[in-house]
């Protein structure tokens, strides 16, 4: 993976992540490079300010275009702005007074842009315990009883972000998407104060039940998919919800505790992890992660399962993919993007085209 900041992998990763979404309207290459150029290495405020500045600039373009009834230009600028602002929020600490306003501004920008799409997504609220999980339903226009993929993001993803790639790639293949902020993600965490949980299948089943009761989809052609830390969530959901017909794991996580055992307490994502799992300290967070593993769980998955993982993944080692694959007893597929190849980084942000085979696999499994 190319590093904009050779000394800072995590910041470089976020820039490459933006590049991977630019193709789908989540940014413009030269705007991304300009924002990156305004970041001072080691200065987290400069990271926030650089992306917020670019987000505000895109919003100004969008608002001016909307005033002139230039819908296509406004739509594209609102969507770019939403992703820049999402990135601006990324490293803000949970108690930073800028965090929630930044998050809300990004969501608002996304919704303004999305409502101008030819087929706007439907914002949804999935009942969950005494609250709800927010999300979006991206339908396949003109297709009744369509197949559906329920998708969760990762540790730091939002449901809005899943438009920039997954929603569009699935739609091209005739598959609808229910993008969900699960426990510990997006609005479920920030607004509804719902932390993550090891038994993520509770959220997976809630999403499945709501979908078949409220959406025009085929209950017998519903798959589960997730990315990054979501690789654990998808597998856990599949293991305890046999009504899913296929499981796509975009970055495997067999044992999340082992992932964090190699990271120091001052890791750039440490405060995010504490917030996600509802822990006051890293010691408490690590204790909670003891249950976040698929030992004795992977064997319960019965539906066809596809895993893709990069051999150069510096966040979650490729051993997680091999461990999960070796413990599966269902029909299984494993794609390892080879070392030093484009796409070998975490979740293929360095070459998202390596994931297209996964979407083709879903099309086949769900008979789209």
C-alpha cells in the first residue's frame, strides 16, 4: 500500500481509503491530495481541519449548484462532502465537543445528496431492544422480491459510507442492500448510545426479521456481509441465523482479542475501541474482547461462505482468514490477495477491484 505519510500508517490508510471510494463518488483525487497536503504529521487537529475544510468547500459548491437548480453537480458535491466530513470526524475523541456535530453534518450532507439520486435510498430504523439501529435500504429499481444483502461496516464505519462501493456494486448485480449501523457503529453508537457486543447475531437477526417484514425482498435470498471488524460480525450472525443464504466476509476476524493483543494502549484506534465496546479503560476494553472470537462458532455456519483477505494486512493478520477458513464446515471459498500485490492491504483499499469477485459470488449464491 502506498503511504502518503511513510511515518504514519494509520493516517496514510485513511487517505488510501478515500481514494478507494473516489471512484464511487466518495471524493475527488485532487481534492483528497489537497486535503492531505494540509495535514501536519502528528497534529490530530490538523487532520480534522483539513478534511472539514474540504467538506465545507464541497458543501459550498453543492449549495450554490442547488440554488441554480444544477441537480447533478449539487448531488455529487453533497456526497463528496459527506465522505470528507466523515473522515474529519474519524480521529476525534469520543468526548470532543466537535465529534457529534461533525458526525451529524456528514449525515445531513449524505442525505441531501442521496435524495437527489435517481433511486434515493430509504432511511430506516430497525427496532433493537429498547431503541433502534439506523440504516438505509438501497433497492433495485423495478425489481420485486429482489435478493438482499444485509451489511454492517467495521469498527469505524458508518452506514452512509457503505454507499461508496457496496451499494453500487450490488445494485449493478441486481441485489438490494440494507446498510445498517449495528451496535457500536455510526448513529447506533453516537446518537443511541448502543455499544458493540460479542453476540452480534442479535443485531443480525433483528435486521433480517425487519427486512423480510418491511421490504419488498425475497426472504429466501438474503445474504449477510460485513467489512473489517465486521468480518467477525457477519460470521457470528451467520452462525446463529441460518435463514441467511450466503455469508460474505470482507476481511476476516477469527479472534479480535488476538488482534488487539499486538496493539499498545496508545494505539491510534484505542479510544475508538473503548467507545465502541463501552469501556472506560483499555484494560476493560481488552476484557470485553475476550468473548469476541469465533472459536466453536465458525463450525455452526451452514450457508456458503466467502472470505477475502490481503496478505499484507497490517491491521488484522492474514492468519485470521486461514483460521476461520479451516474451522468452517460449510461450503467455503477463500481469496487471499498475494503479498506486495495491489489489494493486499486491509480490506483491499489499495485496489478495490479485487473485491469484485466477492460481489459476483453473491450474485451467484443469491440467484440475482
